[in-house]
């Protein structure tokens, strides 16, 4: 019997591809997605994607979406409290595994494993230690399409915000940038791929800087700015 699994869904390429890999493997049955959102702005934490877009993604992949609201600003203690509550909710719902799209950051993996310890829920990492350039090429060749919604201007010029992610775009980035942005150089929003029943019709709005990061406002075509 396949293990009932909920997937951490950031709205970006790594979590979307993790869903694709899990669906191909047959060992896990992904029955839900979960995302932390900024309660003050109604957007995905870090990616700054609108909740409405998040819900459209969930519809496109055919899975229920569980939203974990966190305050802004959010302390480590507040985040831990929100996640602990959510893990207990998942356990009570019969969830056996929680999947994450992390690639190689050991401290993040350790944090997630510590949160799961003693809960009866197994954390799994279907993309763990995949070479990031090869993984990116696999994603894009497999039909995944994503746009860059956030960049860290300390390492990546703001002109990359709002662009569609392609091998050529990654090649034009400064040397030392991880091809998948695993070190936080950039974040993405997926609008099409093999895990979607239909693509999302999106457009890019204004680009602005907040809290030291540059964000491009991704929205459904025809949606007002804001």
C-alpha cells in the first residue's frame, strides 16, 4: 500500500518537480499540499506569490491545499509553533510522510527531520543530492515552465526578476549561482508542467524591493495590480 503523503509546496520548481517524481515512483500517494503564507500580505513566504495563484496551482495539480498562516514579521518560535500544530493536524489525518523539495542544504533537512521526530511522520526528500544543473535541465526538458519571482540582489542583479527560467537565463547569471537557486539566490513560480492538468495564464507586473530582496509580481492575466 502506498504511503499517504503531504508535500511542502512553495509554488516553485523544486516542489513541483518533487510532486512529479513522487507520482512517478508509485511508493507514495500524494494526497495534499501545504504552504506557509504571510498572513499580513496574503502571499507565500519568500516567494511572495499571491494566495490566489497558489490555489490555482493546487487546482491544476488536482490536490487539496493546506495553508499555514504565519505573522509578519515572524520569529523562529512563532514559526516552530505554527509548524508543530500543523504536523499534529497531519498526523491526526493519517499522514505517514511529509515530502520536501530540498536539494542539498543539510541544515534545512536537519531542521525538518527534527520537527518530525517522534511524530510518526517520516520526512522524505525525493530530489536530495541531485546535481542541480542536470536536475534543472531535466525539469525544463520534461515540460516544466517557471518564472523568477524573487532574487537576492546581493548575488543576482534585479533584472532577472520576472524572467522565465530557461537554460540560457541560468547561463547568463553570474558565476557561482546555483542553477536551481538552492542557496536562496532566486525563487520561482511554476505555471505549467507535467504535473499540471492545464497551464496557468499569468503575466508579470511591477518589480519592487522589500526587506532586502527584489520581487516580481506574478498574477493571473487581467488581475489588477496590488
